[in-house]
C-alpha cells in the first residue's frame, strides 16, 4: 500500500496519471486517486479493510487511471457506475 504522499505522487507519475508540459502539471485524476488511497489507509488503521481488499482497490484505481472504468464517491463509499449509470457496484 502507498503509505505517504510522496509514494502516491511517484506511483501517479509511474502510472502516467501526472504529466508535465511546459511548466504545467496535468493531473486530471490525481486528486481522486489520492483521496481513495488515503481512505484505504484509514480503513486499514480502523481494521475495516484487509490487505487483499486494499490490493483489489489499487487494481481498480489502475483501471480508473487507464480509462477502463469510472469511479466516484457516493455517501462515503467508492462506487463503479454501470454503463447506463443506473446501477452501482459498491466497493
């Protein structure tokens, strides 16, 4: 798990989620990913999330960063909207 902000930032660069172009930093999905990673860390501290669940969440974040799925927050829960945006799957 990515435990500090520098590790998250490095991971985002490695995943091409952050790019630099002429003194401009492009990080369209970075804030959302950072909030999910922080949420996961908090859940682990509380004993609400296992390592397996964190790894699954990180895999979902990779898919999100690569544009394969959508993720969003709803009522403190991460959801994956379906294609019709009618149903959601809870994480």
